């Protein structure tokens, strides 16, 4: 593990009194992990400090050219009191794949995971234990050069914040209503669709706003070329059970390679359930619903877990 400097807060926050009313991403723990990068020096000064604001110059690169990416992870308390994280190495590896596309230097995976584990250990009393709750972990990298001009930054800030959360959707684990967006597109192959960068989410906001106007919780995005193939929902990978086979869109560069998605596929295959990673049109889904072969539809994601 990196040699971490730890500075404890002298003003601890009051923890949520009612864990059934946490919401999602509304409250944050006492501490955060921070580390810097400078070209030629690498990642340095790993530290756990009291949660607080950053002071950034108005010309900081991240504000103008959106060189930024993030991840979503979770920690839970087991029945015996142990603190568990779900496949954290996979999240940091995915962060590095995203970073390669955005010209952001890679993180040392094992060391970063160890640092996150230390942060979670310090904040373990923030992990909720009510049903359907967890401690959400948000690692983020932002470009910190101060200059205008389109080029990759030579300095970065990596930080991790923690939030005790309940279900992502207000429906909880009840079915969520999904709006099929066929006018706007989220991503195309060759772009940044497979990365977890802020720009992808900014591009999706107009679809989400439009869906909300019609009473829907999320948007199902179609492919950016023909606008007929299912890609993903804003916060979830999509699955359909059609004629006893789990069907899900393949990873071809325009959708996020979800850790939960990968887990579902591996578990299904382990249990002998057929999985077909293939392109599927939204009309195929409608037809399967009409002829009775569509048995289930659900989305998966760290925040959304498995949502029907």
C-alpha cells in the first residue's frame, strides 16, 4: 500500500438517524482520499483528509475540456460484521481503460484499492446496515492544469468520497418505467461511450429530462447510427430473457462494460443458463412481448443493482 498520510476530522458529522430514508448520493462521510499526479513525477502524496471543498483556478482544464472520469463502487457489512467490497480491482482497471481513451495516466491498481480499503476502514461506521442500503464509493480523476487550449493536462487530482445510500430508484426494487429514446443519441463506436466520463452523462441529460416529463424513471438509449438497436439505460446495462435465454447487447465500444453486468453473465453461465450477447432491436423486444416469449427485462449497475 502507498504510504498514506491520515488527518482525522475534528468536527465529525452527525450520521443519518433513519437509514430507510438515505436517498442516493445526498449525504457524505467525514473523510476522503486524495492523491496528485504530475507528469514526470507520477502519482504522489496519497492522503486521507477531512471531507471538504477544492479550490480550483477558473482556467482549470477540467472546466473547459471535460478531461474527467469517475467510477462507482460499493461496500457492505456482512452479517458477521466484516466489511466487504465488490470486485474493486475491476473498477480501477476499468478506470484505467477509460483513462487511456481520455489521455489520463493509469492508476496503480493494487495500491489504489488498498488506499480505498483504508478509507472505508476509517469510515466503517458510515456503512448502513438496513435492507437495500450500502456505502457508495465514488473515485474520480480531474485534470488540473491551468491553461486554455485543447490538449491533455500534465497534472491530475484523484479523489475518493463515500456516501451512505439507499436504492437508486425511488421505486426501490419494484419495476421501473423506461422511456425508449429514438431522437437523441448518447454515444457511437469510436467515441467515449465505453468510458465512465462525465461527458457521456451530460449528453444523456436531455433524454432523461424528456423521459421525466412523461413519467418515466430512465431512458433506454438506442444505437447512434440506425437508432434501432438496444444499447443501455442511463444508469444500467440491459438484459432481456427471451424464450429462456438471457439476451444482452455486446460490448462494442459504445456502452459501458458494467461490473455487475459481467457478474450476471458469469453467474448465469455457471448455473447453466444460456446467455446470448448480441445486437437486439427494440422492435425485437416489442415483438417478444407481444408473442409471449419475453419473460423478463431488467437492468444492472452498481448504483441500480438489479432493477426489474
